[in-house]
């Protein structure tokens, strides 16, 4: 966390501590908090919430998006942010596209925006979620209960690298599938909580990746009208690439 640096105006005022100064009202002395300290406290509080949600703290806005092929996704997601409470808090959305198409970056913007609006958001990799769902008889994962609690309670759960066998530990026996299936089915169908999946795999190819027909049916059924295709490859659309910039 950053240290508070008072602005020029309040830095010259006498007070008991940085960010606070004395004021005299009708002969009585009071301590008042300066506006720049209030803003700093609010920023620190937001940063802590973002960190605890596994969400990037670096600000992002639609103007930072690179490319034009899938820019309309941001317009739709702005509606998602603005009307999350009354329209989208029970909806599942699927971000689909190749590597480097800014899927995760855009999801982080959505997550940041909802955290700022005081919704409970949690980001995780599907591998991490799956590991937490499996029984841990030897207590090798001390964070397991916290991951499960946050993933269950979050108003919005963002699951990255979803349904990709190249990024998952999969058992040939299919041992893992019932645990993932039950969790997602309860979250999506029973508790009806918002979930965003980020994936290089199309919903129609989930079973072929080793996750079974039941999971493919669950996801496909819920994202029929909410699959956003991302086609703008960030590195190909950058206006300026300074390959030696880090050394300057």
C-alpha cells in the first residue's frame, strides 16, 4: 500500500497527523480530515478489495482496448456493468477467443467496475477452483476453504482458462468431473449467481476437452445468448511496439 502524501494546501496546515488539521469554530478547536486524505483512504480501501478479489489494481477503461473486430463486446459489457443488479446478477457469460485477444483484460475491467460498485467479485483459474473442489485428505492446500467460500459467495465469479485440457490436471477416470459439475450446477442453476467463463475453447467443444457431455450441456444451455467472441489480438493491433523500451 502507498504512503499518504498530503497536497500542498493541507501540508502547510497544522494538525495532529498527516491528512488531519486543526480548525477553530467559535473558540473551540476541532480536528478535520482533509479531502485529499479522504480520497487516499478510499483508494486504499478499493485496492485492498481488488487484491482480495484477485483482480488487477491497475485501472482499465474501454479506451485502452486495442482493435476493432470485437469492440462491440465492450459496449454490451458496459450494459452488463450498469445493469448488473437488476438484469445480469443471475446470468452466465462466456468469453471465447484465441490467445492474446484481451479476454482476461476485459474481464478484469468488468470485475474492477463491479468491485467499485460494492459487489463481491472473485477471480480464479479453473485449475485452482478444481483443486479446491477435490477432497484434500492430507490438508495440503491451506487456502482450499477460502477459495471455495469466495467462489461460492461471490456476486460475480470469473473463471479463467476454463475447460482447456492443456491447462488442467485431468484424470482419465473422470474423477474430477462430478465435483466441477456439482459446483457449477449449484451456482448457475440453483443459486443463480453471475459467472463469467474465459476460454480458448468453444462451448460446443467442452466435452471433447474431457469435461463430459453433462458439463457441456450445462454451459451451452446457459450461454446460448451470452457468448462473446474476442478476435482482436493485442500484439498484432498495437500501434507502437518498442522492443527495447524496458532498457531505456
